[in-house]
């Protein structure tokens, strides 16, 4: 479970992007099986991100934790949904752009 507001917002953003993409490209009212799998995979990767609250956007991350096939699917979703987010989810879009300003992610500090 995501414990940090930044990661919760990142999860909300990817869910919105996949929903928009699937609805408009695949034409259903609900997510298709491929998009459900992609969303579950993306949320799982986000939950296991080693940078957690120090996370930048994935495109700027030095660790690419997505399998190449899934990474390409997310790229397709983002290419389509990214520009449209400004009209459908403007706050999430602007916050995502601001998160991308951070150049390098900061590693999560270990307790101890």
C-alpha cells in the first residue's frame, strides 16, 4: 500500500491516463484485460520503487524497473493521454509536470 502523498498522486495519475487511453482507443466503458494488466503492473512497480518519496518521474529515473514490453505500453499510453490530461485532469497534469522538474531521484533513507 502506498503510504506517501506523492506516490498516491502518481498512482492516481497513471490510473487516469490508462483509463483515458483505454476508453478512447479501445472503446469500452471499462478497462479491457490488457489495460487492467498494465495498470496492475504499473501500480505494483510504483509500490516497489526504491526511491519512494524521493521519486522523480519514471522517464528520468536511472533504474528502469519495467519490463521492456510493459515500458513500451506505458509509453504509448503516456504519449496519447499526456497532452489530453491538461483538459481532463489539469491539476494532476500540472503536478506531474512539476514532479518531472526534479532532475535525479533521492534514495529512500534506510532506518537504522
